[in-house]
């Protein structure tokens, strides 16, 4: 069977063979989308705001304000979650959500800028790993990407709720991510072979 497959591949001019192809849509969505867990981010922002007390008062105030934006966003989505367990909904259909996300993104920008000097001054101090500054900066970037994606008509913005505790998340991605990945992999004058044993 392997020899026959090899001969067929050579005859068709294939350059890529993709096994377990049924997993591709999920992989494509992961690669081509940004997701943001509001509950986790709120916890990190609140922790950092407390940790900055006595260390950097200006940065502390920015992180307190940012954490309040995230708390407001979290409460809003919890109150507006659909009745179905583990549900998701288009962001465009949730009135008032866009404004809250953009306020959070503005708060994220200010909070991120406020801790950049600390990331340099504390880089060589292993005792300050408890601040999770790099994680905090990544989170600030994520919030701004989500806001930008929501404003981009070429992307799909969704709100989702975890199936067990209904924790809210926001995500943006391209429509039909699997098809786009196929186009990115396509090589002129060749073709792709997808194989899968999934029913």
C-alpha cells in the first residue's frame, strides 16, 4: 500500500501529504485567530495592581483602572450569556459589548506602557518573577488585538462561554480558516493530498 501511495503521489506531482486532515479546521482556527480569556486576564490584572503598591504608584493606578474595565466586561458577558451551556454568539449581536471592549483596550494600552520600564529594571531580579510582567504585557497586546479584530469587517468576532463555569472569552478570526490554510499551503502546479481515518 505504501509503494502504491508513493507511486500515486509521484504521478500526481504532490508535494504535501496531510494526514489526520479532520483536525485541520481546528488547527487553522487556532493559528489564524486570537482568543482572550476575560476571567484569567482579570485575575492577572488584579494581582499585578496589588503587587505594584509601593513599587510604582503610577503603574498601580493604571492597572487598577484596567482591572476594573476587565471586571466590568466580565460581569457584562456573564449577565448576557445565552441559555445554552457552552454557547457562543457573534459580538455584533450583543449590544454595548463593542464599547466595553474598546474601553478595555484603551486601558490595556495605558497599563502596558506603564510597566514597560519595570520589565527592564527588574529583568535581572529573579525575586520579582511573581509580578508576571511579560504575561501582563502579552495580555495587553491580546486585548488590543481583539478590539482591532472586532473593528475589522474581514474577521469574525465571537463571544463564548466555557461549558462548565460559563467563564466568558472573546475571539476573532478569519472566516473559513481551513480554506485559507489550504490556499496558503498551495504550490503552483502541484496539489495537496488529505488523508483521515475519521468517520
